[in-house]
């Protein structure tokens, strides 16, 4: 069994996938790299197979019909042989030194039969437009270099959500929660990182900057204009998250608090984008989304709406809209996203 499977979903990625793949080539056969060609019509498949031929003990190239980012991850999970599982998008990359450290940590855990359910590392926003790197770390919220539980989790700031970029799951945890990401849908990384959380009992945080998250390309799915154009998919993912769990029944207070915090983030993103669009149709979609949450889980709705953001979003006045849009603009400038 491999220690770590890294899945690289690729769709028409020929122009930049080399950087992602090369960042994993650290000379370790403890690593399994699955390049999933999601029905590309460029040279993605050819490049993947060339890597497979060159590194047959490490790399597998898998061709499939186009099903979107989530379906490529589903395929990777079904073909994974690693004890742990990580996703690397084809336009991003890993820091090699950090990857070596993490592999050593995971290998030691396996050798001592102390495997954790989730390992967390830092990630770095690499913004091409403004030539800025911003590190997102968890060193003030999580115990470093030790196994811990949700009860030991400290305060996570608004910028410190556990995202797909920062998380490595034990593969069996993903299978235990029966995760199946929807086809032809963007932003499913939120489902990937959220749905397994109640199945996570033990965690480990290491303060290394592993994942380099490249943003700033005009055609990127997190480009603000593209996100507004795909708002129905963002709403769909948010509703799937609402339906996936009822955090209010969780006995662990800190896990419950964090899952509510994550839902607040999802509601924030959808609401801000709908407000920025500002059309009557978008404002109606905002009302419908909040009504959906209220109808599905009244207690959870009340918890989400307790936050300042929730109250501002619910406000139907021009002032309420301005408050939330100003808050979004400040966060965007501070962290360099979109």
C-alpha cells in the first residue's frame, strides 16, 4: 500500500499540468500520483501517459469521459491505493520540501499504528495579478506536531477555514462517509472537505506551507465574474452542504461550532455574489436560499443568522447590502483571493 495518493484532476490542462506533476516528484515511491484526464480535447492525456511511462511505479494516467472536477475526484478515490488521500488541482503545485516532511510524518504514524483521520497543513494564495503570496496557517488555533481532537481546537479566525488545499484525509474516512461528488458542478471542493468532518476523530497539524493555490487567471472558476455566472452551481453546492449533516445534534461543541462557521462562509459567498449581481432574479435567489435553510433546519438557520454577516445579509435595506459588500471587498484585499 502507498502512504499517500495525490489525485490531479485535469481538463484541458496541457499548458500548465507539468508544474503540478513535477512538484510531486521527490523521489519517493511511498507516493501514488493519479492523473485523471476528464475528457480533455487537448494534449492532457498524451502528457499524462508520458509521465506514466517515465515513472511507472509512481504515476498512473486514467482517462474518463467528461464529468467535471468532482467526478474526477470520485474516479481518483475509486482507484486510490494510498493510506491517505489528497487532491491537487492541475494549475496548483506543492512545495517539495513540505511534501517530504508530510510524507515522513504519515510514514511514522503508519509504522507506529497511530494513524490520524485528518492531517492539516498551511496553504499559500499565489495571486498572479498582483504578484502577492499570502500564507494561511493555523498555528494559533491548532496544537502543532501532535495528535489532537476537536475538543483541543482553538479559535479559528474567519480566514482560517479548513479547505481542500489544507487537508489530507485518511482514505477510509472518505469511504466511510460515502462521499460522492456531483458531476458537472464547480465548487465541489467544499463538499469534499465538509462532509467527512463528523467522521474525523483525530487530527494532526504541521506548520509547513504545502499547497500553492494559484489564482488570478481570467478563466479560473474562482474569478468573481465567472462565479456570478455560475451562481446556480454555488447555490447547489451550498444546499448539498445544508442537506449533508445536522450540526445541531452533534455532541462535540467545537465540531458543531466549526461546521456552523463553515456554513456561514458558504452562505456568505452565495449571498455576496447575488448582491453584487443585484438583479431582481438574483435578489430572489438570495431570499430562496435563506428560506431553504430556514425550512430545512430552523435551529441551524437561527445559529447562522446570529452572526453579524447573517444579520447584514438578511437586511433588505440598501445600507445592509453596502455593509456586506464593503466587508467582502476588505477581505478580498487583505487575503488576495479572486
